[in-house]
């Protein structure tokens, strides 16, 4: 009987801990709703101190915006999402062949010296990581495809950064932001 009571107490404690952890998880924010081949809301966890601003030049073909902070020494994260008919049937970047990836890589090699590598989000979605290594202003671009949408997140140093070098911690922040980004279908607003 004592063992049964101890087992029940252990199970109750485990459930309490799980509930506490679930409550502590931050809730994802609504970032923006866009309508490209169906409406969807972007939800995510913004990096601490950052806010989202939609670029007024956004269109129904391409959404542009930036995550920034009032601290001009911190980096800016520029986000672009566009629906491309060429990749309309591609679920994720993971689905492309090496030859198709090479074509995408070549689009980044047009004007500057870059190093291209790959990583993954926490959910296993392949990310192309493009790092400027020439004499131009440093940047790191993260590119992926999700359900035919081309997603490009560009990390640039803050305008008043003393050291314009991009750190691994900043790169990790971008990968986390993309990992936490959800595309949630919504009903399109009536025209």
C-alpha cells in the first residue's frame, strides 16, 4: 500500500512539474497576416527587445518587414516572404535536389563574395545560410521554402554597432526565430 501511495504521489508531482513548464512557455505573438495564395497569419516569438514593422512597399506578391529594436547597436532582421510559382509545389527546401539547390545558391553569388552552408530549424526544415565574406558590409541571409513560399531572413549589423561583425549568437537567434515561426491558415478578409 505504501508503494502505491508513493507511486501516486510521484505521478502527481510529475504532472505538476509538466503543468508548470507548460505555463512558463511564452505564447507566440501574432506578427502579421498576409494573403498570398490563401491567407495566413505569421505567429512567433520575437527576440527580446525587438518589434515587428511591416514595410509599406509590401504587395500581394511579396511581404517585406523588419524586426528591430530602439538600440541601434543591435542587429536588424529583415524578413521577406514571396510566393514563387516555380516552387509552388515544394513543401520545404529539404525537397529540392542538389541541382535545384545549386540554382538557388547561384542567385546569392551574383554580386558579392559569400560562403554558403546549410543548417536546420528545430523542426528539421533545411535553411540555406549565406554569409558575406568580402569587403562589403557584413550580412547573413537565411533562406528556405515553406509550402511554395520563399522565406528570406537577412541579419545585418546595427547602424551604430561598434563592431559590425556578426556573431554566432546572433545567427542562433535567427535560426530560433525561424524555428518558432508558424504559418497559421486564416480566413481571407472579404474584399
